[in-house]
C-alpha cells in the first residue's frame, strides 16, 4: 500500500514530463501504424456494383442453350435445342464463357463447388466458414436466397434470410422461411408475403413446372427491387435456384426439358432488368447439365449424377453468363471449371480476397483489373507499363491499385522488379530484403524515440 502511495506521489511530481513522454510514444505509434495501413489507389475510376444476383438454373446444360453446341443423347442421336430470346440478349450485353465444366455434376456438390470455389467441395465444406457468403459478409454484405433445390442445411445456415421449398415438390410445394436478425425486418416481411405461392393455382403438367420457376424468379425480383429501393446503401448477394428445369428433364424427357427452359427464358427478363438498372451483377449459371437416354420402350429419361450420364458433355458443360456495370461484352473461349465462378464473382464485386479453400481462378470478365501489392515493410511501390512509364505509385506495405487496364506491368520496389501479366485481379506478395532506406531510417528514429520515452518513465518510477 505504501509503495503504491509513493509511486502515485512520484507520478504527480513528474506529471509534466510524463505527459510529454506519453505524447511522444503515441505519436511514434501513430506514425508506425499509419505506414502499415492499407492504402487504396484509384488509377482509373472503377464502377463497383452494389451487389449481385446469382441465378442457378438447376440442370440447365449449355449444350441446349449455347449456339455453338449441339446436344446428343447417350446413343449419339442429335437432340433439339431451346428457342431462346432473353437469355441470348442478356448474354450479348455481358460476358458469356463458352466452356465451363462441372467437376461434380450433381446438385449438392454442384452448389458446394459454386459457393466455395473448390472443385472437391461438399455440404460439409460449405459448413466450414469458407464460402463466398463468409467472405462478402466481412465486407458488410447481407446474404439472401430463394432456393427450390440446393438448399441443404449448411447452405441455409449461410444465409441471413432464405425462402426455400421444404417439400422439394412441384405438386405440393411447402415454401419455408429461415431468417436471422441481421436481415432487415421489412425484407423479412416481404419474404413472408412470398411464402404464398398463388402462381401454381390451376396449373397442371409441364405448365405447373414453368409456374414453379416463375414464382422463384418473381420472389427474387421483388427482393432485389425492394433492397435497392429501401436499403440502397446495403450491399447484398442474392442466390437463386430454380428447380423445375432439372425435374422436367428427369421426369418428362428432352422436349419438355427444353419447353421449361423456354418458359424460364420468358420470365427471366424482369429480374435481369432490375439488376441492370440497380448497379447489380447478374449471373446465369447451372449446378450441372442433363443427359438423356432412350429406354427400351422409347421413353426418354434424363439424368446427370449416375456414371453413365455424368461422363457426358451434356451433363458436365454448364453455362456462365455474367452482366454488370463493370463487366465486358465478350465471349470467352478456353475451358474453365465450376470452381472458377466464386473467385470471378468476388472479382466482379471488387472484393480483393482469396477464398480460403478455392482451387479456382478468376475468369477475366471485368473491364479492368485490380492489383494488390503486399511488401514486408512500408516501402515505395511503383507500377510501370511498357518497361519504364510510371502508371501509379504509393508508399506503404499493403497497397491496392484499382482500375488498371489489363496489360503487362512491372512492379518496382526499391531496386527489385517484378514482371506480371495482369489479366484479372491479382495479389502479389513481395519479400524485399532491402526496403526503402528513407522508410527504414524513419522507422528506426521513431523506435528510438519510443524506447527513450519508455526508459525515462521507468527511471522516474524507480526514483
Ligand atoms: Zn441439380
């Protein structure tokens, strides 16, 4: 007790000195931290979207909708193709990736690959906090979903709110709603209204299948429009699965399968228009395709997961059509994988993060590319084009250059040169041993001031 009183007396006596020393230490800390913080440099203006709608058309193979492909059944007979207008015009105003392969052509693994960017993902992987939902949430997004298939428990747990068909039945759908407090109240109320699915009333046969999809598209359009109107500053990711194309393929054969795709094509335009008018990315995707086999009695049966179907191109090749304020108009050839979709979507949102388990690559669909340079200590980083023309520069140890024209660049750090071919967003980590001298001297001086300050306080307290 006596020692404590004595210490308080000493501190009071040296109050003036201690104040100065503490101020110096704090200044040193602020200087050190300011050098170590993230720096954003906008080389050109970027048009980052406010969010995204990811539409997964269950079982829609690109063989049946892309003009470049011809679908065949398992015996090699040529099959028909869907007669489309909206999906074609939507693809013409954005980027269409020609050949994207589903590594696991089945619904649950397909959705797991799509949302983790990992080609071997399953539902357990989705439960491991490594999905695109976990990443965007760190960037203040909310995640919502309308799903008729692919809505397994781990997928539902990733959403702030999800409308899903708990019965997985077009005959008797049972639309359920799971939500968390993180989803705005008025959005929950809107979703509750959409639990009532009146579109199916008096619809039978394949028309009922088309109406089933129409409900999911309508609910998604209503949610996206409502968010943009009533929560314009809240970024969001809306995942949609329409289930009837897949089911029509399984139960009715290829003609009705194509008929349901054509119905979806008619109903899809409103959702696309909402996205394009509201600065949102809109992606048309599928979890897997569909192959057809003719039985002995001449009836066609569709499938995708079992071995004889899974090995076909009709099952493996899935569409990827992406539109957005920062997305190019292009057709991209070359073979890509389903695991590339999640990294590509993050890039479209200008979120410079790597999905923890992803083995996918960013497909260059964006009009520009961002470059993050991470160096061991605060240093001047210069980005050069054509060998010696400086495009941008900044000092720091974690710098992101936004809006670079896709091109070959040289990153200059001290005397070290790193050559990169920047076609899509890239993160470059450099461990430069000889950092900028001025920075080293400044850091050393700040450290000396701090050490002297701490020694002075220690001395006062010991006296
Ligand atoms: Zn599926």
